[in-house]
C-alpha cells in the first residue's frame, strides 16, 4: 500500500494505563525562515503531537478543529472549538495519527480556561481566553512501539517580520469511520502584536500573522523557526490575516484529572509538568502559589511590550 493510500483506524476502548509505558519524544519541525519552505519530513517531526478534534454530528464523524499535545494526556486547543460541542450528546474525541495507519484516541476528562474581568461590563468575570488546557485519558491501543510525540513550548513575543508556521486539520466529515486526513501547513510573517490582548474577543496576549488558515485549523499549533510551539490558531479571514493566541495564559491554569498513571499529584499545571520532565518549555518564568506568572523576555520583546501598553 502506498503512503497516499494509507488510512487510519482506531477503536475506542476503556482508559488504557499503558500510557505510562510510552517513550516521550519532543520532535521539532524546522523550516526555512526566509521563504517558509521546508521538506515534507518536517511534518513528521511534529508527529502525533498534532490533534484532530472530532465527534459525531448527524451520524457523521466530523473533524471540527485541531489541538496540540504538550504532555502525556495534556493538550492545548482553542476555547471556541470546544464550545461547538453541545452539553448533551457525544463529546469530542481527540485523534492523533501515527505512521502506517495507526492512531491513538484521547477522551477529555477536564478543561480549564483562563478568565478575566470585562473592561466594559461591571462585575463580569466571564471574559475568557481562546486558549484552553485539556486533560485527556488514552482511550485506545497505546501502540507502545511508537513514541508519544509532544510539542516543546517557547515563551516569547514574536516580533513583526518574524515568520511562523501553523499546522492543523481541515474541517469536514470523515468518510466511513476512517481518517484519510493529513495536517495542513500555512506560513506567514507577524504583522502586529497585542501582548495585552485585542479587545474582549481576544482577551489573551495574541499576534496577527499574514497567513491564511482554514476553519478546522483553529486550535492547532503555531511554531516558530526553531520548531517550538508559541501559540494556537484562534481566528482568520479568507486570504488572511490569522490571529494567534500565545501560550502565556496556559501557565496561569491548574487542571485536574490528568492520567494518574503518569502524573502523580493533582491538581497540577505546566510548571509541575516541567519539574516532572513531562513538559518542555524554553524561556524563564516564575509562578507563585496563586499562579501569578512572570515571564522573562528579551530586551527587544520588552520594548514592544511597553510600547503597546494600553493599546487595544
């Protein structure tokens, strides 16, 4: 069977504790910063860290959005992708795809999103980030011969003119219960930075990038030229631009129901994951008991942060 003919099949099972046997692997896709081009093998460096968020709608299996695994059973995606699922009925299933037709299925056990007060409505504390942290159990065969691919994070403020890459899946029905789908890649340059958020629709630190992304790519990872995760796709317009929510708010969250066979103490967060060797983050940050976070940025990034203070 040629690579073009490979389809992926997965059987949903009870929670599989063989997750603890998986070797962890932080592959990093690398591209050419000048023109955004790179060999197809770079997609494989991201491996099965890229997630397709799917569920059944009108008896069809549909890929709704994307996500990215940053730790064993620990995923980032867009809040608005999760909001597409009704409170009753089938919930989301997170699929990751391995070589030669193998796949893993993850079922969410908890979700947390950073929130803040409204600038326009008094006593409204429901304004939330478009970045959600999701804990998942492994609900399929573990495929222990294949390492568990995870994305390494970089804490930074991408500067105007810097090239970034977005990866995600196309929105649409998946035929016959199998997934002959391949992640898409888009590339573009940063055109504007909003480290203090861009109004109430994009509460969290975000950036504008001159690239086009499709709806199903929402929640998917955005990488820098070093192949490290800097944010997730939040929204886009036909022909661009695309707005990217930075990963900063994920540091402020604490989440429970992570797989106990791998994670020990609950609730926990990214800082604890770094200490346990389950999450990799480039960049210095501190977090106190209330999860107030301080990130150390470069001088150039700090100048941009100060310059945009008070902007929309």
